[in-house]
C-alpha cells in the first residue's frame, strides 16, 4: 500500500521493557507515549527498535536507535532530538549474560589476575539448529587466552580459570576484555557479545556476578536518513529515596504558608519555588507538589493558594489560566491523579463506540474523500445523484450529525456524572469559582467564574482524553487515521 504499520519496542540491555501502540498505515507516525522505567544502576544501554506490524508472518524491523548509559547521563536535561535510524542485522544482535569471577590474590609475586569463566545464558542462536557453539576469549595486558568450545547450546557451562601475569606498574588504565564467540568449522566465527572490566577495580574489589553481554562499539555507517528518523526524548534521573523522617523539614517548609497563613506571601517557600521554576521543569514540580500535598490531605488548600496568587497577577479575565503557570499545571496534574477513574467511567463507552463504528467524518472540503462518501450513500430504495457539490454537502451534513450525536452523548455523560466526580475535585472547583468571583465581581465578568472551571475541566481534562485516548489509558491502541480524524474534530 506504500505505507507501514509502525510501532516501537524499547529494550534496556537487550531486555524488552515497553512497546508502543501501532500507528496504522502511516510513514509519519506520532506516538506521544511516555514511559517511566525504573532501571538498575549498572544498566549499559537503551535501544528503541521501530518495527512494521504484519498480520501474516513476522513483523519487519525498520531500524533502531541505540543510546549508551554514558550518552544519556552526559546530558543533564536529557536527549531530545531527531535521531537517524540505523539498520538492524538480526544475526549480529547481541543478547545474554555471562557469569564471571575476577580476583587478584593479595600475596605472591608476580601478581596474577585470575579470571574464572563459570557459565553463560540466553546467548543468541547463530547456527541453523537454533543454538551456538560458544567459547570465551579473554584479553588482558597484551595476552589472549580462550576457553574450550561447548557444542550446540545457548547455555554453556565452562567453569574454567584463566590466569594473567600482571607486569609491574599495572593496572593503570588497562582493562580486561571478555568476548564470547560462536565457533564455526567453516568460515569466520560469529560474535556473541563482550564485556570489559578496568583492572583498577579488580585490584581493589574482587568481582563476581552475572554481566550483560554488549555489542562492539557501533561502527554502523550513517544511512543518511534513508531508513527514517525517530524523535526521542530520554532523560535519566537518579533518585535516592530516604526514610520518611528525613523529608519532614521540607514538607513543613512547603506546607507552612497553608497551615500558618499569616506570613508575607512573597517570602514563603512555595512563592519562591514558583518564581524560580522554569517552564520546562514546571510540570515535574507541579506533579511532585500535588502528590506531596495529597499525602498530607492539603491538595485543595495548595491549589487555592496557587490560584489566589495567579489571580492577584491577572488583570484581564480573558487571559486567566491560559499560561502554563505553576497554578495551571498543578490543577492539571491534580485532575489526572484523582480523576482518572472518573474520566474512564464518563468517556469510555462513547470512545469505544467511535472506535468500533469507524464512521467517515469530515468537515473540511479540501480533505473530503468523495469515493468514500459515495459508498456510504448507496441506498437500495432510491437513486442518488453523485454530483460533486451535492456529495460535499451531504458529507458535511452527515458528519455534523455524527459529531453532534457523539458530542451529545459525551456532554450528557458529563452532566449526569456529578455524583461520580471525586469529591475532592468538586471541592477544588468550588473554591476556584469563589476566588474568581472575588477577583472579578463586576456584572460583565459574571461568566468568568464558569470559564475558569471549564478551561480546566474541558480543555485540559476531557478534550485531551478524547483527542488521544491511548495516552489516558482509555484504549490499548492508537486510533486508525479515520477514527483519529473523528476524534480530532470531536475534541475541537
């Protein structure tokens, strides 16, 4: 068809940790999916594979993007850019782990490095039999030794000790390299993976454990974007979580202006935090604040505090809560945290129906596919004219009727859901309305009290969920192009 059905698989050290939804019939897919992965401290690499889903047979691999731990951690604000896809050669993909023990005895001269190769597991199959004939090659201090070959297995057990005499002045910056290969009687041996250890570390601390096998440093030539590119945002954050008592002084400092409101507003910790928070980190700060204050039972007072400060800075009601301020972001995150089950109960029936019906909906004459509309208009009981102008009018009219029907069901569901709406959300919006009335009491601003609530409830809660149900866990997969267009028009 000239297109693909792409999806992404995320691997950390060759272990699959996430899979995006499939975007059907597209060469320019948008996923917009975010994953928070809790990783071991010693992870080596993160790779994203782009694949084309096929109903029959195996899915095709389009390409991949690989980032090492060092590449990601070198960017404190994270990697956020278009990255060219590199080709994937299935036979050269590395997987599996090796079990090693490394030590240098404290006594004896000359010093000898002992490398015990115990076993390996889950190695890549390189032979037609679906197995390999693995052996290990160890290099250190310009010397190389090899283990025996274990035939027809992906789980070899060697339990051999290789010894390397260390010259005076070692280790310096020297490393021990362990490579695993598949032995072939004809042709070149196949590479199965490698791992390296600085000799400095082995001298000071004997090493034992399972280690992930890694590929050789990438030498893949740049394909000049021929395989496409992936827009990827990756950020590595290391959090050290301490016992709860350690955080009490911080929580007291943050909650002080709410529990003890007599302080000058500009000198509180919350006010200072609001001033110094940059646009790009505002959402993170808002998310953490909302969770902290929910834990203290003070989420509604927090929102009231931030909203009051924003209202004090606002002179034109038409711009109220339009910016991505800390107040706006906090209300948005608050709704997502406490209101997601409510959102599902209200929207899921209608969203599921839109996905199942797959009706053709279009209002823009420039985007109308009249061949589809003709198919939709065939009726056995009467003859219909197929003139272009009439067809456009008919498509527009039928689309409006469909949109009104879906929208009516959504609005009815929202209006009838008052008792289902979480009490804490209703309390927050009641307080918001009261503050807006105080700030804009004039008769000409009477409707501002409603706009301020609908701006959050509809524009930042219901409408985004209608637009991209997958991101709000309303659906497991993204919409196909036809359904996606219906959702876009409905959200607008």
